[in-house]
């Protein structure tokens, strides 16, 4: 092999090495830029010491809690307003004893000094019973989460006028106050929206998730997702906190309480599966999530905090309030 040929090979090798190094550097730069952009758009870093100091109450339990701070358009961390103004959606946990000092919403107001608006409806479900609001039996989907978010954010809807003249309509006790709140609330004063539906959907056999349509309002997670998207589009500067169901027992054909980690209804999943999917849905929309099924009380502890297989007793409400207040105030001024 002549000297010129050897030099050419050395030159070709140098070019190869140079191009390989250049490619690797370029890839590294792209990855770094991607990470920086993601961090910038998601929010600013919070020191671990701060997280440890302000972490939410878990009593040493492993949970699916995810608490996001509110950030501005540039990703800068914003301290929460204090005292808070909170709008509540949900069913029994927020609706039970709504006019009593022992009701969860009133206990939260007392503990934090917050102004509260309660749009929860006892006996309602997260999953809609019909794809169209006016096809549902007795008009009950009027009280469904997704349709309430639309009523809050859009003008000219006639759900409640239609319900009042619907033959055989089941008009729930909260209806008058619910409608007034939705129609008159000044959302510019609201800094937090809290959403909590208990294990009623699981017990009723509501579809947990539709794999063919993620925002199917007739499924548990799909209805949540659809409603969250409505709220986030209308109120981008309002913090949203989703609270999972607390632990609830299943009920067998003899009326006996059984583990909801074993009992599966028509929805096709255990209660814990509903909660885990609800967590994933919340995270996908960058809203905070409080895991009550593992973080508040578990199956072994449930009899101490439930008055039946589903509904909270006073100790259960107090524990729920403690968890929520800790999450609510984590990033306060």
C-alpha cells in the first residue's frame, strides 16, 4: 500500500470520527434543549428541602399524590392566593351535611378562611348515563360533572329549564342553589376548583375507561377528562385539584361488605383501578391529584372512617379535610 493511500485512509478515518463526534454532540444539544423547554413550560424547579418542608400530609404512606404548583405563562412559580376562593364539584363527600358545620366544605372553609362555592350533588355520578343530556332517564345527567362544567362556562344553555318541564323528572334537592351558583359565580375571584366523586361509579358499574375514546363522557375517566379540558380552557389561571374516592367496600349479592380489590361490577375493574386511572387522567392534564384510597385510609382502616360501605363518618370527613387543606396550602404565600 503506497504512502498516499495510507494518508487518504487516515484522512477518511478522521472525517468519520469528526462526523460521529459532531453527531453525538448535536444529539446531546437537542436533548438538553428539549429538557430545558419542557422544564420552562411545565414550571420552575422547587428545592427538595422546600418539598420536604411543605409536603402534603401522608402519615408515612405510599400514595399516588401529585401536587402541581400554579405557574404563569413563562413557567414561573406562582404563590397561591390566601385566603382562597374555592369552587367544589362532586357528590356525597362534598354534598353530605352541606348546611352543617360538620360538612366537608364548611370544615375546609373554617380551617383555611376560604370562601367556598359548593356545586356538589349527592347521588350524582362522574360517568354520564347517556351521550346526550336530553336522552338520559329522568334528566339525571343534568347533574353530571361534564355537563355542569359546560353550564358554568357557556351562555344560553337550558338544562334546568328543560328539567323543570320534563315529565317524571327527578329534581334533586340541591338544584335551585346549584343553578344559582353556576349562573352568578364570579370566576375571576376563584383561585381553586376541587373535584371529588366517591366510589358510587364503581358500585354502579360505570365504565371505567373507554380505550377507543379517552374523553367518552359515559366513562369514569373520560367524563373527568372532558370536564377538566373545559375548565382548563376557560380558566387557565385557576388551580384544579382532583380528589380520588376514599376506600369503599363492595357489596355482594347477600348484602355483605367485601373487598373492593376483589369485587368487580359491570364497569370491569376494581375500585383501586378506577383511582389509578383517575390519577393518570389528572396528570395528563397537569392538575393536582390527591389519592384518598391509599393516602387517607385503606381497607383495614375503613370501618373506623365509614358509616356504611361508602359514606364518610365524622372522623372520615376530618381526615379528608386534613389531607385537602395540606395540598391546598402547599404553595401559599
